């Protein structure tokens, strides 16, 4: 086992509703270890989130060939979903963690810090859900991310729900029957409304998200219903780009599983504000830990 | 206790996801007893639905001053939600019930039989959900009713979800801020997005349905967002009226909690096909039992 004595070791954690990723970072060597664990969304379970943070910290130490006794030396930066709600934030901060430091912020903040390499900027995350964040001159703005089916417009689940709704309308002859409905039936191996309904009724967002790519495919082929759905989502995201960049002369990085596929559909004004993400959210979490640590230990 | 000897006693049952109603009917006296019990939707629990049917049958006998021993003389007509799915229908029909006869059909069919006093016709039910049914010359058609949030367009939950979505967009400055959003916040005692989200996230259809009346109120006052939501729902229902009446020269009765409030918003073509409901669904269930019994005992 290697040891670094008293040198601060930074651990960046990106915790979300499906998994938790950690990277271990040493000033001179860069990333020296990585860890992966289960869901770390404190809203869905505080203890489970704390366990996941611990598990992926341990995994990262082990991956780096370091002893678990180094846990107490780690300067942790964690970006977790849901901690912009004051109650959740307070609950997570009252945790008796084993680390030297535990700096907590939102998953959106570390995503933005990573995407813009620690500088001011904004991100729009579109995966199963969707949300936006910007930080400029000490101000932060959160947009969207209100959860499925309330919000998260232009996320994969929103696209999939719109596709299933369109297919059901078409099957009832109450909406246009286009190739989108046929594609939904084929993809879900459904023969009719009842089969489609049985498959999706009461389901959470993930199964709907599986249909997102199909909506883009059909829109690209010119299907009128799919194009209308995509245009609605793109309009929402284009507005979000403009709202986020109202804070100052910043750029927006599109990240998440659908980040790339949305970009060509945005308005020209929105496209002009877009920039590629430089680093991942877990590196953003390391940057956050370093910023907080440096702030507290300034010479 | 009164006794009717061997005279057939008809019991009509209207079973849904929130309650089960029964009426006891005697040829010469009309309705002689009523019963009410819990949910009787076999999709949500087969045994619970059977228990509810039994409980409201017992209650109706008791209300009529009849002995429970009369259960075995009852000719029951039951209209239950979900039994147009073959599997649910078969499961419910395999029940070892204590009645003389147990004739099973859908809640929509008995609603239509009641509304049109046993003759051909159609119904559109709009309460928390929405669905349509028509019967003409031996043919039946079912439309909509695919469940929240997949389908049930123009139902109360659909209206409420649209209102909450509009309020969240307005609060994020990503959609027009009209008096609808203010009304949603006031009605739900929410100060902001987070409070609204906390209140509705992961909720089933019923809490959304509580906002339906507010959407109509705002639309009537001229709120542009509320008017667009109501126009979308009214367009859907107007199409449904035309689809249902394609089966023949029949009329459509609008029933359910929102039935009356939707009618003025429909297209003129749809309005021309509307007729008031003559009887309730539980009377439709009695009519169904009589039609089946007469069919089997024709001289």
C-alpha cells in the first residue's frame, strides 16, 4: 500500500439517482483511482446515499492501491442530486462522515464546474430527465428538473411519454397515425392499445426514456408527429439556454445521454451560446473540493 | 323480514376504482334498496373487488329489509372497470359467487345502458380520468381510458397536470406567467417550484384532479394558458364524440364529475350529438341483468 503522509488527497463524487462515481485526485499525478457505487440521491434515501458515497470512496482508494485508513485524509467534494432543497442539504450535512472534509453541493454545480474547468458557465443536462444550471459572478440559477411527469421537459422520459400518448391517440383514431406510432408498437412488441397500456401504466421514468432515440429517428425521417414533439422540446431547451445565459457572458455545455442529439434542433440564438464540456462532473467535484479547501486554507 | 319467494330479484352493481354501488330492483316496485362499498376494480385486486361486490349486495338487501338468505336468489348485473381485458374478465368470471346469476360487463357498458335506458347509444365519462364507449346494432367501441399519465386526456388529472406543468414553466420563466399559475400556487398553498414539486411529485391521479375546476375557472375568465389547455381537451372530446357516433345514428351522454362542465366547450358538430343521461350506471346494471336474464329465459 502506498501512503501520501499528510498531503491532502482530493476525492470528487458525482452522486445521482442511478449511480455514484468517485475519482481520487492527487495534485502531481492527476486521477489515481476511481470508484463506482449505487444510487446516491439523498431524496430517495439518506442512509443509502451516505452508504453509496462511502462505498465509492473506499473503491477509489482500493483502485489507487491505498489503505482504507486514508479515508480520514480525504478532502471530499460531493455533488448530489436534490441537495438544493434546504432540508435535504441539512440532513446530508449532519452526517457523521469519516472524511477529513466533506464539501457538499448539487450535481448540477459540479457538472458545470467540470464542463467549464472550474470557471463560470452553465450546463443543461438531458438524460432520462432534464435540468439546467448556471453560475456567474457568485450567482447561481437552477431551471427545470421538477421530475417526471411534472417537469423534465425534453428529457428522455418526456419524449417517450409523448410518443406513447401519440401512439394511443392514433390507435383510437383520435390522433394522426404516422410511422411514429408504428415504431412505438414495434419497439415495445405491442400489438394494440391494451398491450401498450399494460406495459407503461404506473411505470416510472426509465422505461419511457428507452423510447427517446426512436422519437429523434422518426423526426429525422420527417414524421410529422415526432417532429412536433422534438420541436416542442427544442423550443423549451432553446429558451432555457437564453435564460441561463442572462446571468452574464457565459456559455452552456449540453451534457447527459441526450446532450449531443438535441443540439442540432436548437434555435440559432441558442446554438451560438453552446460550448463543449471540458471535463466530467466527477472532475468538477474535485475542482469544487479544491476551491473550498483553498478558500479555507488560503495563506 | 320481507320475502319474495321465487320471484327474481335484480341487483345492479356499478364498480369502480373508488367505490362500488348497488341497487336492488323489483319489477313491480322499482328500486327497493341500495348499497355502497369500497373499490371494486378487479385490476387493482380481484379478491377486494369480489368482497366489495358481496358487501354492497348485502347492504342493499339489508336496506330493503330482506334477509341475507336472499343472496342466492339475486340476478346480479355488474359493470366493473377493467373487465374488457380478457384476462381480468376470465378471472372475475371464475369467482364462486353466491348469487343465482352473475352477469358481468364493463362499467362503460352499464353507464351507456343507464344513460340511454337500455337502448343503443354512447357515453363519454370525464371524472379524474376519461373514456368513451358506444354500442350500436350489436357492435361495441371503447376509446381512451388508457390511464394517467399515458392517456385519459381531458380528465381531471390531465387538466391538473397541465396546470402544474404550466405553473412550473412560468416560475422558471420558461413559459407565460398568467393568472393560472398564481391560481395553482394559491390553491396548493405553495410559495414556489420546490413546494409545488414536493406536493405533486410521485402522486397518483387524484391530487391532480383536484385542480381541474380551477383550470375551467381561469379559462372562463380568459386566461390564455388555461384556455389553450381546455381547448386541447375539448378538441379531443369533440373528436371522440364523432368517432363514437360513427357506429350508427346514436347519441352521446356526457357523464362523470366533469361531464357538465365540458359540454359548452365542445365543437358544434359534437354538441349536436349530445343527449342527457336518463339513468345512472347502477340502473344500467339492472337493465343489463334483465336483458341477459330475459335472453336466457325467453318463452
